């Protein structure tokens, strides 16, 4: 529906892990494959899981990641705990996580949660594309299609239609 690259991620033993990738006719040239573990702090997928997983599950991983990567986002900007909390609050507010030009310059992404019947996140649906053509607005066409898809998948698995708990 979006004409963009789409991936599915689930929570694995090392964090959010890509389990499926579908590319459009004109694929993106990014180093993303099935089995890729996504950064909790620096990717839309990671931020989605960090926002909706229980804090006790992600807290240590987030701290380790920020320390290990020296708070770098892949560009010249740095990320600290306060900045990350702002991103996570934004994710909860909009029901989507978003990155613009990070961690890969020129690539934007939105990621939406799918919830089970108890309101727990079970997977994330990621849509990504080139910054020049990707509508990364919270209420843009891609965001609307992504939210609709995530709600539909949540309903199909007997999950909640609400955006997080």
C-alpha cells in the first residue's frame, strides 16, 4: 500500500530482531536482513520496542547500548538518556516510532506496534524509504496506512486495537 520497504520485527534474546523483509520494485540499499538485531536507541524499530516493552526488560540493554556506542546516533548528533526518553514519550504519544536520516543518512522510517490480547507488544511493523520521497509525518499517508495495518494485524491475532498500555 505504501510502495516502501516493509519489515517485521519481534523481540529476540538480543533485542528487536528482523524476521521478515519485503522490498518494493525499487529496493533500498540498506544493510538490513532477516536476523538483524536493531539498536534500541538509534532505530525506529528499537525505539518502538523500548517504548512498549516492560522497562525492566529493556532498561539494562538501553544503558549498555548507550555506553557501548558512546551515545552516537550514526551521524554527528549524540543521544543521551534524556533525549531517548523524549523519543520514547513521542512514540507513546503518536503510537508510532520515527527516525529521520538515522542511523542511515537519507533513510527515514516509521514503526508501529502489534499487541496481543493482554496489550503486550508482540511485533513491530517497520516501513522505510529514502528521505527525499518518504512521508514521515505523524499523520501522513504512510503513517495512516501503517497504523491501519498494525491495528488489523492486532485484531487478527485477537489482540487489542489500542495503542499501548
